[in-house]
C-alpha cells in the first residue's frame, strides 16, 4: 500500500491554483489558435471571393473577345457582300 502524505489546505489551494493557471494558459493558447484559424478562414474567403471576381472578369473578357471576333467576321462578310453588290450594280447598268 502506498503511504499517504498529509497535505495541508494551503498546498491543496496552491495545486488548484496551479491547475487553474495552467488551464487558463491552455484556453488562451486555444483561443489564439481559434483566432488565427478564424483569420485564416476570413483570408481564404476573401481570396476565394477575389478569385471568383477575377474569374468573372476573365470570362467577361473571353466573351468580349469572342464578340469582337464575330464582329470582324461579319464586317468581312459585309465588305464581301458590298463588293459583290457593287459588281452586280455595275453589270446591271452595263446591260441596260
């Protein structure tokens, strides 16, 4: 059997105080970690929002470029049509 040591009330209070201080320290460390994790989460959310915004810009630019290409094609076709129409008018005038 283990011999029991007589512990004074003051020693018990000191042990409890030591445990309490250690617990408070752990809670503070956890609190700091939680705060850091919250900050990381906020930064990641902000980054994701910016990335989505940037992606929207990229998609808008791609769409705009596609529209510009379509306009170029339509202008080329219109120029070709105008040329053919001019030839047709000249031919019609020559015939009459």
